[in-house]
C-alpha cells in the first residue's frame, strides 16, 4: 500500500472510532473535542483525495458546495 492509502486508512479508522465514541453520553467538553477531531480528520481526507484527483481550487469549491448540502456522517451522532 502507498503512504497515501495508508494515511487515508488510518484517518478512516480514526473517524469510525470517534463516531462510535460520540454515541456515548459524554461531557460537553469531550464531545466538542471529538467533534472537532472528526471534522479535522474529515478535512484531511478531503485534502488528500483532492490532491489524488488533481482538483483545482475551482473544482474543490464545486465539490465542497455539493457535499455541504447534505449532513456529514459524524454530525448524525452528535
């Protein structure tokens, strides 16, 4: 596996574990920390994928606009 693929796998696994934690009854500070970490991991995956596909800034704006019209998976757990 390539380092890029390895990094995406690590981030996806991290997102899965954090999403599982978000369904638990957590103190507000911990929930906020996990939600922020989920958002950062998700953004990093996005950046990697955009680079893999060689997207321009204009194309990224289009993709971001289309994907922000629907809820992100981890927001459903919050």
